[in-house]
C-alpha cells in the first residue's frame, strides 16, 4: 500500500504544479456544462461502477445529452486518492459524448483536498476542460472546520486552510444545508460560484448538471445490479 500511495503522491504533486485557478475562457462563450457522477456496487466479489454524464445547455437549463458506461473497478478505495479509482471509467465515458461541454462539474471536490487534487482537479488534465467540484458533504482538512454561511440564498463563506482559499461553503437555498464548491482547474472561485448558482433550480440544492448526473447514476445502478 505504501508503494502505491507513494506513486500516487508523486503524480498528484507533479500535477499540482500545473493547476491554474484562473478562467481559461470568456464567460459569454460558455454554452454547455456537463455533470459527472459515479455509483458503485458489488457483483460476485467484483466492484462495478457506472459513470454518468449529463450535458446541460447553460442558457435553457435543459439536458441535451446523457451518457452512461459501466466497468470493473480494479483499484482499491484509498482516502485521498479516489481519482485514481474513478478516472479510467470517467475518461472512457467522456469519449462517448457527442456534445462537447465547455465546463465540467463533478459530484465531488477539486482544490478542496489535502493535496489540492480532488477528482475535479485531477480529471481536468485528462479531459482538458475547466472543471468545478461540487460536494454534498464537507471534507475536513488539517482539522479546519467550515463557517456556516448566512441563512439566505447565495450566501457563502470561504474555506481557508494554510492561508489559501480551498473552496466555499455555499447556501443555494434559504434554510437548506450548504454545498461545498471548489475550483477544479482553469477557473477561479468567483466564477465557479457564479456558474453553480446560475444552475440552481427549485428542485435541489445542487446545480442541475450534478443533480441530473446523480439521479442518472442511481437509476442505472438499480438497472444493472
């Protein structure tokens, strides 16, 4: 295990040197935003996952494409190294999309990670797209808790660790639990927050692409298991 995590550490460290927390695009040119999520189950002592991607038209907020793919997961779950477990299936599923997204949102973290290399950040280098991490629960790093944002839509508090902003606790609906937004790569935290809020509807505290991907993974898991 130590050898494996040592190899993973080196890959993550090398990639962190290439992270750019700045917009790699003009906001007015963004048309399609995809959401990605995975779900797992066991089958004859084998771990199987389904990866689902939903591409949403940013202007109309409608889903224009959904793709799903299942596959065997061969890498054990190791906290802090989830991306190595999920990336192969994510890359394969992404390659099947007909509509190429401008930005990708992940049901998970990006820069909000002990080594700033959550799935949203790690995947950006392989998908070559700006990415955003949107997590439903808080990942505590170095014992740092988040500060609860005010009870109003759009309120947020920055999550500051080692004098750096790792992400934000964002309230997308009044009196509803916050979500945790972090940059993946090639985007800044204000832009990531703006796009997340712009894709919220009355149905969920999650942005539409992530919510739809989450629903799709649940549906597909029930179909295949």
